[in-house]
């Protein structure tokens, strides 16, 4: 009898270990309204979810050093506080016909951390890159979308983040260089070498 009781007690935990956060049927998370205290484990869990939201709680726990149930409790709290607003698939932009590009400058509140900006913009599949920059703006976001209206909708959603004061955007008209030309291995290997004049050439 005691063995049956033990199995029943372990069942919820084992089920949680096999589940992943993206499969949760919980109601939508609350809107993010301000800074939330995130510790090292919270940030590690978020990073794991951004990398692959279909990891099970047990797999995430293995990476961060927590049990599956402890990871689930933290994920639930992050969803309830609006830090995690949902889960989405990352798709190659061109596969969806997202050929319209824009660069958006973000002007943020004074104490906004780069990690907060990263967490906020990473949830938008249209954002293909983001970086902090020098100058008046705090960050630069690269967006790809189907058309200008789609770009506008994405910018509106980014601008609605609590820490964003204003945005400034520029639409890409045409790409002049897609990738900078790379030096060959021979050029790199010889870059620091001094070429000696052959003896026969020196006599001429």
C-alpha cells in the first residue's frame, strides 16, 4: 500500500519533468508593467527558453541546477509577473516573405538595463538583431517584415514596452553590401610577416 502511495506522490513531478513550458495551457500572462527582480537562476531559465522553448522542465533544470518542479514554479512566476509573455517559433524571415527591413532606434528610461531590452525584443520573431549603441539612442533593433504596415505594427508593439520612451525608425531601401568581404586564410596568415627581397632581386 505504501508503495502505491509513493508512486502517486511522484507522478505529478515526473509528468512535470516531461512537459515543456511552451506546452502549458495556462491563461495568457499579465502585461509587463515594470522592473521585476530577476536572480541568476531566473535569467538562466529565460536564456534557456529563448534558446529553445520546447526544452522540458527537467532539461532546463539540468542546465541550471534545479529540479523540474522548481523550474516550473519559476516559469509560472515569470509568466504571472509578465516577464515571459508567451512562446513563439523562430522562423527564417525570407521563408515567410519578410523582405521589408527597418532599423529602429530605442530611447529608453534612464535605468534600463541592456538585459531588459534584450529580453523584451527577443520575443518578437520579426526582430533579427539588436544591440546597444553610442549616441542619443540606447539600442538599435533590426526588423524584417512583409511590408511597411507590418513593420509599423512591430514598432508599435516594441514602443509599448514599459521602459521605451520613444523610437526612431528608418526603412531600408536597398542593400548595398550584404556581408563584408572576408580576407582569405593566406592573407590573414601573411598579414604579420615581413617579405624579404630575394637575393637575386637585390643585385639588380
